[in-house]
C-alpha cells in the first residue's frame, strides 16, 4: 500500500518538477538556441526522469541530480530551476535515512552553486546567494531529519503497543486453553471415575458373585472408555490447534451414557447440525448432569431433552431424585457446566423441579456469530 501511494505521488510530482525545470530554463535563456542550452535541457530531463527511481536508489539519484545541477550551472554559467530536482532528490536521501550522504551532497551543491554563481555575479552578491542556498538546504535536511525521527519514534511506539497487545492476547488464549483443558479433563475423569467408584462399592458390599462379576465388567468397560476419551483429549492438546486425531464426542453419543441404577431416557427433537463447540458442550453438560444425579440425587430415572428454540438449542436434564442436599453452594460440576455454557454465549440454570426432583437447563446459541472464536 505504501509503495502504491509512493508511485501515485511520483506520477504527479515528477512531471511537475520536470515542467518547472524546462519552463524555467526556457524563460531563463530566452529560448533554446545554443548547444549549451540543449545540453542543459537534457540534464533537466534526465535528472527529472530519474526521480521515479528515488525510493529504490536514493543515493544514486541524489548524486546524479547533483551532477546535473553542477553541469547546468557551468553550461549556462548560472544556477537555475533545476535546483528543484536536487531538492527532491536530497529530501529522499534524508528521508531514507542516509543523513551523512545528504550532508555531503548538500555541501557539494553549495560549492557548485557558489562556483556557478561567481561566474556572472560580483563577489558580494554571490556570497549572499550562496549563503541563502546553504540556509535553504540546511532547513531541508534539518526539517526532514526531525520529521523522520518523529516518524520512527511513532513507529517504535506502535510496534511496542502491538507487541504488548499480542503478548496480552497470548496470555489470554493460554488462560482460556488451560480452563478448557481443565473442564475437559474434569468431565472425562469425573463421570467415568464416579461410575467406577459406584460399581466398586457395589462389588464390595454385594457378596453375590454374579453381581460382583457384572460390576467388575462395568468397571473394565468404563475404564476402557475413560482411557479412550483421555487419549482423545490429550491428542487434541498435542495437535496445538490442528484437528484432533479422534473426533470429540457429541450428541450422537448420548445413547452410550450409562449409570448404575439409573434409567436414562433421551428425547431429541430434530434440529439442524450443531457447531462442533456447541455439540461438545451439550454432550459434556448432559454427561456431567448424569454424573451428579448418580453421585448425589439417589434418583431412579433421568430424562434428557434436546430441542431447538429459535436461534438456540435447549438442553434439559430432569431427574426424580432428592436434588442437592442442604444449603451448600454449587460444586465444581455445576460450575463447570455453567462455564461451558458461558464460553459459547449461553446460559445454564439449575434448581428443584416443582413436582420433585432436580433440573439442569442449558441454553446454547446456534448462530455462528454468537459463538466466540
């Protein structure tokens, strides 16, 4: 974009400078009739045309412009409007950071100007014009240098601010990743280990070999599922943002949820395909709710309902158990479900049902623009 703006500027600047140089030459000489005047015209045209290359080769263009100005002065035995070409070239040399070269070119131009001016003027007037020319070049160099330093300072400040913002965003993403991993591991391990704990307790307290064998079989299957989901979570972490090696679970696996002593009925109303983040969050919320029912509610049945509601999907889990005991606040399970819903711009509500039992209700947005990236 900066290069495009530079080319557009030169497309206007260079013809204007060339026109001023040629017109000034014609006016100054009263026409073009001698070889010296045509040579001076050639110097104006060549030096003006090279200004198109001033950003790519600033020093070379500056040296050529100085040579053209010197040749012009000695050809016509007086300085002329070609000096504008040198001023533009000198400005570019300073602006590109070649300050020492710019000073050298400025000093050389003052000497060439003085020599050319002394050919047709008296010493006093010549010195005055030379000093005026020197002051003009000093002003150009000093002004451009000051502007360049201010520009570089602003660029450095913007760069530092951008680096600070990038570091802050990286820390924010790192914190979000840690929370996401913590939620995922809590849900994976909490659900399955709770089932293992219940089955192990049943095997210990029931001397019936058949029931003990069934409990141990359930423990073995649950352990295998725990390891499988744990590997999937760790694989997703190792991929560092790439697609996980194992697809994360979603609502299509609700039928696989089991809990000892709890009948789970799933009612899914037809809905459009869910975004992957919403699908995973809905499954984990149901999984955690079932885990809480198994651990705390002493329930016999849980009903899971999934249905669309405008731009959202509603996830409801009802049970016929005792619900939370006492006045204790929400545990890590409910907090984790609430964090999952909030991370997607949704809400989660929990509480006793009017007819008895307990309800977990999550509202998750389906619209992509409501799902944070």
